[in-house]
C-alpha cells in the first residue's frame, strides 16, 4: 500500500536547532519508514537530503522581529492549501494555531502543543495576547490535539475542559560520544574538564542562568562555568549576566551547533545545571540524562513529571540560596551524584527513547487516517 502523505507545519529549523525542531527531527528518523513526510522549514543549505526520504519545502527567513515568523507560517499555510495534496497535516507549536481553522477546512489535522509561550517574559504584551489567542484557536479547533508535557495536558483540561492526549518527547540512545570533538572549543576558551555546564538554545531569562550565576557567587565558586547558547536574543540580558559573572570564571561560548558536539560538552562536564523557570518537556533534560551526566535541576512541575528526586538533585526554582546549598552539597557528595546519574540514564532509556514514543504516534496517525478501520493499539507507553 502506498504510504500516506503527511505535512509537518510549524517547525522552522531543519536541521534542528534545539527545542521543537529537535523533537520533530528525532521522530522523523523513525516515522519516515511508515509515512511519506514533507517538512516546511526555513531555507538551509543542508535541509534537502538531511534525512533521507523526507522532502522539504523551504522558505527564506524573514528578518522582521515578531512579524517574520507569522509571515513564514502564512506562506507555509498557503502552499499546503494551494500547491499540494496531503492525507494529514501535523502542526507543531500553538503559535502557528492561527492557521488551524484554514488547515482543518481541507485536511485531517493533528496539532501538538510544546509549551505555553505567553508565560515567557521576553514577549511584549501584544505578543502574549497573540499567543493566548492562538491557544484558544488550538483548543477550540477540530484538530486532534496532543501535548508533550503531562502538566500541560492537566492545565488544558482544567482551563478548557477538553482532553488533550499526552505523548512525551523521545530521544535516540547516545552512542560513541567523541569527546575530542569539542577540543577546539575548549582550547579556544581555555576551558579544562570538570566544568559546570549550562546549555540552552537561547540564553534568555526564563532559562534561569542568572539564578545559577548568583548562586555560584554566593558560594564563591572557584571552578569554571560554561554557558552555551545563543547570546544575541536579548542583548540587555546578556550584559546583565556578564556583570553578574564578574569575579567568576564564566565562559560564554555561544550556541554549540550539532548534537555530537553538544553531547561531547555534556560528557566532559562535571555537572549539568538546569535552572529553567519554564519548560514544556525539555530535550536537554533527556539528553543530559541519557549521557549519564549528573544534574542539578529546578523543581518546576515539567521537570519533576519526567524525573524524580531519585534521579536528579532538585532545587527550588528561582531560589538562589537553595541552589547555592544544593551546589555545595553536590560538590561534597560526588559519589551520590554519580549514582543519581546512573539511575537517570536507566530511566531515560526505559521510558523516553524515540522507539517507544514513535509507537504512540503511529497509533494516533493511523486512527486519524483510517477512522473506520479497527486498528489494534500498542498500549500506553
């Protein structure tokens, strides 16, 4: 039987650059054998052929802050409606839900929420209003809706009284990490092994780097903190971090492109510190856990829904004093931290591998594509 054609709408970066694009990319590696995928993305020299068997429709990034992404989504939507014929459209991220009513007129649609963007302080009042509006469109649409975070599904049910299917993120098992891949980066910034690592796609306030630096100042930390992530998103915040870091050995190395390099950075770190104040379901949390790097994390519900305190050392989110105390404890109890990391690795490999998550998507896709056909369910994973 000819494979059904599915369009992926709402992703911007392919190859992935973290966040939602990494979630989708991980899934496509396994799902492409079952369906014929076309992904809409920003123009990139490596996009076509990045994953064999996945077609790309590329549009140039529009450099108008705030409006550029909307115009990109508009172009994607028009192309889907006017230039192609698909069996199913899978929309990722609620910020593209403005176009859901149009897509639902022509296609069967699955829509996946990855976060609650209006809680991000980087957005203006207008931006937050837009995201709240798109969330309402998302929740009232005829699409089959899912979310990658269990706390999110509970929030949606409480607020809108609508069931949202929870399907977690998944990662591929990490094998053959080549630690030497980051020698050039470490040499350039004069970094020695056993550093603390903070990493995010974008270094913005909700990722909590300021809380970490303040805690390190409080304990008079003598080691090295490596901050990896894009620093140009909010220049004023970057300057704030640089000022907070005075007197500490903090290396701002920018965005680390490529999972091989990021995995090597994680592997060589003493601890991965994840002070995020808001998440959907963090891929960084899963990836660091799969490598076996001990972690110190904020106790936000989205993190604790994934890993327990038997696997991660948690501190109270935004609490500098508590993070300082937990860092001190971690340095004094390295053996226990290593044991926690081993347990984290086992949990991630048992519950959050893509191979398990893909079964849930295949089941969902087939139930939407073939509504009158009795399809055995693989069960809850």
